[in-house]
C-alpha cells in the first residue's frame, strides 16, 4: 500500500510539473476520495491555485452535479474538496464520466463531450468514476 | 494678409469656435462621471474579523468597511450608497505577497486583502456629489461560501443589513469609531446598492431580504456589476441596472443579463425600469483596483488570461489589435455609467436619462468610450411602455401581445427560440457554447425568448398589426425593441441595416433606417472557442416624431422591411412603444357650488398608478388669506365675495421613471347670483333623454327639487332630489315635458321626452 501511495505521488508530481510547460490551462486530477461519517470528500488538485472568483467549480459525475466545496491554496498549487452525501455517492454508476467545470456551463444537451468542445477553457475531464476510488 | 488682419481673423475664429462649442455643450447630456462640488473625506471602521455571525452561514465574519463622505456634512442628510465586492483571494503573506490564501481569518504573517477598497474611485466621485458611500468587506463569506448551497448569497444579504443597522445607529445615536459625527447625516430611506460578481447577486438578495423585513431601509436602486446569478431571484419595484463585460473571463456566460430578462414581465405592477449595459472590451476584474494586476500588493489577476487565449482579437491581451479596455478606461466607463444610474434614481437628476434610455447613444466623455464600445438595454416600467409584441410565447410569431396579426414574408427560419426546454423553445444556435448565448435558457431555467428574422431579399419583411383600439400613438414618444445580430448566420463585413415602417389606416407609409439610431447591429467580435463571439441583446430606440407623413392617430402596422443589407439574420425581443415622459397626466377637476360663495372642488386628475403625487390648489382669491391655497386632494373653498376667479390645480408627479412631471388645470369661475345660476344651468344634465322609468340628474347644488310640467302647463310630478335619480310613476305618459329644477340659486328649466 505504501508503495502505491509513493507511485501515485510520483505520478502526480510528474503530471503537475509537465503542466508548467504545457500552457496556461491548469492541469487538474482527482487526488483522494475519502469518507467521514455520512459525507464523501472528493478532492482534486491543480497545478495552480483554483481560481477564486465569481463562478463556482462544479463537479460532474455522469449526469449529477456537485457544487458544495471548499478550496485552498497549497504552496502554489490548488486543492478543492467537494462534499457528496454517501447516498448520492452510492447512487453514482461506475463508468460515468467525471469532469469539472468552472461555472454553470450547461446547455440543452448536457452531453459532456459536446460540452467539452464548447467550453474548452473551463472544462477539465477527470476520467471515469468507480466506487473503488473511495479510500476507506 | 497683414499681422493685424491675421490677428483679427484668429480672434474671430476663436470666438466662433468658443460659441460653437458652447452651443454643443448645452445641446449635450451632462457628464455624470465628473467630480462634483463637495470635497471628500474617507474613513474606515473595523469591528473585528469575526464580529458577526450571519444566521444562514456556518462561520463568523468580519465587520469592516470604508466610508467616503462630503467633508462638510452640514448640508446632510445625504443619500447613501453601499458597495459589496465579489469573491476573491482573502489574505496575502506580508513577507512574500506572491503567497496568497483563500482562508479566513488570516493568520501568522498573512494580512487581509482589502477588496472593499477597490471601488474608491467611484465612491470618491459619488461623495463629491453629496453621497455617503459605504463599501464593506466580505472576505470571510468568500472563504466559505461554496460550502452552502446558495453560494453565500443570503449571508451577504444579512451582512449588508447588519452594516445598515450599524449605520442607522451612527445616524441616530452615534457610536465608535465615529462618535456622533454622522448623526442625522444619512438618509436611510434613500439608499442605492452596488455589488460586483458574487456581490452582484448579493445585493439582489439583500434588496429582497430588506423587503422581507418590512423595508426598514429605503433601497431605491440596485446595480449588479458582472454578477453571478445562481438562484435566478427576480427583483421588482426597484430600478435595476446590470453591467455585462464582453471580455469577462470569470463569469463568462454574462449570467447577470437574466436579472434584466427575468424581471421584464413577471410583475404586471412593476413601475420601475431595468437596464443592462454591455461594455465591449471590459473584463471581470479591472473594475476593482485591488483585483487589477499591478495596482495592489497581492492577488491581482487578469481573469481573461487565466481561462482563455492571450491572442483573441477582441479580448486577448497579447493580440496587438485587441479591443480590450485598459485598466483606466474600464474604471472610467464604470464610474460614468454607475454615476448616471445612481444620480438619476437616488439623486433624481433626470438629465442623465438619455445616457441610460438609449435616446443619446454617445457615451459621456468621462467614460472614455465611443458609441461602438457600450450598448444599453432599457425596459421601462409598465405604465411607461405599451407592449406590442413581448415575444414571450411560441405563438408570438403569428399573434402579438395586443392580439394583432403577425406576418413574415420570405424570412429564413422564422420562429421563436432561445427560451429553453422549459418553455418548449428550441435553441436558436445549437452549435454555440453556453458562454456565447447568455440570454438563452437551459435545462434548469427558462431564458429569453427571441424571434429570429433572417433575410436574403429586399422584399422580405416582418410585420405586427395594431388593432383598432390601440392605433392612436400620439401619447408615445418612441418605438423600441431589443436585438442582436445572429452572427453564425450573418456576414461580418459591416453592420446590418434595415427599415422600420409605420403604416396608417389610409395606407400612408413612413420609413426610417435603423442605422440612423444605433450601432447595435454589429457582427460580434472574437474567436475564442466556446466563448466568443457572444449574442447579447441591446435596445434600439426610434422617436416616433421622426416618422412623418402619416396619421399617428391611426397607425395600423409596424413593419420591419429588410431592404438595406442584402442579407442577414437578427434576433429580436421586446417590441414596444415608450410613453412620453409624463405619460397620461390628465389634470382636471369638477366643482359644485354649495352655497352662495362656497365651492367644493373635486379632483378628477388621472395619473399613472404608482406615482407619487403632490397637489396644489390656488384660487386667486387673495382676500381669503392663507386659505387661498391648499395641498389637499379635494377642497371646499369659501370665496371672499362676488367676482370672477381663476382657481387652478397644479399636479406634480414624481414618476417612477425618475421624471418629475407638472401639469395645471384652471377654470374661470364667476360668482354672483345671476352668474351662478347661469353656470348651474350649463352644468346640470338630465339623462337619459328620452327617458323611460327615471331621470338621472347631475351637476346640481342641493337642496333641490324637481317639478315635471306637461305641455298643458299641468304639474305631473313634484319631488325632492335626494340622490341623483328621480323615478317616474307609470301615470306619466309618453310626451314632452318641462323639467324645472329649483336650487338655492334659482330655477333652471330643461326639456325632456318621456317614452313609455
């Protein structure tokens, strides 16, 4: 388990350092998914601080949206944790697309791939959802 | 030319130049953004970083703010403005300002970022015009607002109300740190609020919260600057202005336009106007000096750069041809338009109306803008406009709001769109990103319904018929509608143009080019994928006085004729007529002579619902002393003797459109026994005539009696007139009768036919 965490950390470091030369857009990945009492904390990290402005970061998993969050700055990088009820979490289908948007970027379709192409600056694809992401 | 002649010519030129420019200056709307006559002082108050706990928020928050005020407070009380900044970094490391924090309270070497100081330039302008301007800090809410479902909006409302409570105390009994300096100096019933970003939705929540509490404070104007609009609350009965920056990188879907759109037709009693201003080169952050890179020690950011391309031709800072506002221009533009709004609705300076109401599209000089850089939408209060076609229902492409027929000929894809699935209206432009169509609805909330008009021939038209009862347009000042170029379906080489025609019942046509009145039919700039160009609606206003050669009392058709640009597509909404500034202020009164010189005047003036009305009577009867005038709505006046008088009623109406209207009605009144009976004779009416069962008698002074006499001189009926009706017994047969009415001043004779 310890080796896995080390490997994960190395991956994150490489991922984030690569971003420095990739361009302006922040690189964002899922960091941890943990549970405390009846709340799941779904944490993302970013190569630069999450923007603190008017719009909200919204975590989309499949067709569900999660808006309750808390963001922090950590030594020049960003951390944002979304709070999801256990009931909601258990209802999410494995294999769903996970993506983050800055702002309420929806239109008539709610199709994530189409939305991605229309909102490039404020859309981050974060892979597929699995309940096994939860670290007990 | 000799030196003397040259000098003379030069002096003449200078004189001509000065005269010409003086004339121009008088002809122009005054500039609201220039400094006023008061010298200004500034102070801060800070009751602690955790001094207040909003009921609807998990954390305690700071109570801190600044105040700008006229140094000489002796002319108070002054109107009040309250500013609320938006969401931004909260703290910075004083040992290394490049380190910022999003927590609260600040700890260790970290100090608060003073976002509330970012609008000092506007506060200073307004204080110089005699306002007390309070700007409050909101860092604690910013640090925790995404942990609550409304994004901290109710907490912002409660914090604002807490500050107003505090200032109410400073205004009544005083308190630290100001002691009694502000006692009696604030007009807490005349307050304007401005909120930026999340503060924008915050001030809307606050206005609604203040109403919920019974309006302890008079919120008279609300300005939302680049606001979010998470909850889609709708504000009515308070003038509202939204400002949308085209290059906003943060709230890039310009969702504040919904504050305007949603308020238009959802309260049929709303007398107050809505405005939405589009700044073509403004971003989100440069309105606040603390958020502007390089003008504060920490935390500044260019929101456009953070999310979007540096090279966009409209908004990209690294594109040498970009059309962004520089930091100075952005603040100057906001300063001018915010000042116009507050000085009009808080200061009642109606001279600024043309800037806001699209009858002067030249921006004030202090804004540093030209007429291609700023556009305004204007929605008058309901008694100030007459809706021809609201374009708010699917059927509006065949039948308009006043039940007139709507026809289109030759148009491409005509129909209602954009309101979103909730209104069963399809997307106007499905290929665009959400940022590119700010007005549209989505799967969660309805948006702005729009009528698409695309043409490819000069014979194409769109027409609204005006039903007979509504064809008299003489009480209206302008025709207005909102529009935007539908850029995916239009070429970008030049502004679009078309004609508006008014057609009267005789078929006479008056036509005007739209391009004479607006620059709003431009092809929207920018290429940022998913964000630019954007479809944003702006108002076009055309004075009806420009439509000559037709009978304005019988206008049957309002016709858009696409005979200028060879092809193009626009989206329109809100086709309406704007009332003349004072609308229907029909001042009149009736009177009855109660006794020899005692007259009761009854006010019958018809003004617009919701206006504040003041009455003033003057009887031209100087011998009656103080009783010669009155401010009562109805009045009985005892004239001092026989003679001819000219009683007048002056009505002053403070219209909710900000315009003060004054109208007068006078009559000639002769008081002598003979004259009185003559006047009574003229004023007494008997109806119906022919009569069947009763006679209705009006205009008499009581006590009075009625005698009915037949053609043989026989009295067939005698009655005392108690109400207005005298019933005829069945014994009175068909025939002509003489009616004698006896009043305190003598007898009046009338003729009446009874028909059984």
